[in-house]
């Protein structure tokens, strides 16, 4: 799970803030998978660790970075539970996973924007068109991340069992037999 936090840190470092918030699909996918693999504290653990790592790079905004990261992890864990999106074996509901990812990403984006720009009035250039584009991009990216998490879970972490190559496939009984 620590590797997930490092991957999130790298993915968040590719784009400068605040445009990095429009490309959260990898972060969302890894947090959802963490919630699946570890249970309810999984996303919070990974998100907190990635927030602490990113805080080392953000200087004076470190407490805000960590607080928003913890919040995102709590939201992902909470909405995975609320939507009952955690898979049972291979079975996973794409709709539930995407819904959990979308709602948690939307809330995180709005809280992050309101806290950073409106309440703390951080020196971030604001433009309603750019801010709206980042918010919509973040929501769509969260949806994509949820879908990718369900896809990776079903396709790669719990693939269909393959037929044994040494055992011939059994034919269904016909009426004549």
C-alpha cells in the first residue's frame, strides 16, 4: 500500500497545482483499490501517507495538504461502505464503485476549492472558467478512476479461473443420453 502512496505522489507531481486536481483518475483508482484490499481504513491510510509525502514538497501549505488528503481517504472509505461497493470475490458492481468514486471526488474537490480559495484566500490565481473546468475535469477523472478500479479488480486481481489444460472440458448432457 505504501507503493500506492508513492505512485499517487508522482502522479500529483506531474501537473502544477491547481490543474493537478483535474487529473485524479490514478489517485482515485488506487484509493478505491486500497479500500477493497484493506477494508475501510485502506483508502485513508494510503491517502494520508501520500499527503504526508506531498506535504514534504509543499512547505507552508503542508497542514492543508495533509488535512485534505486525509479527508479524501475518509470520503473514499466512507462512500465505498455507503454504496456497498466493496466486491465479494470477483463480483464487483461498476455502478456502485463509480458512484462511490464520483461522490467522494466531487465532495473533495468542492471542499478543497472552498477551503483554499474562499476561506483561506491562498494566493492562487482564480478564474471562474478555469476553476469550473478543473472541477468538472476532477469529477470526470474521479468517475474514470472508479471505473478503472472496478476493471482492474475484476480483470487482473480476480480474473476468471482458467480451465485446466490437462483436464478436457466437460460437455453438457444432452437429452438423448
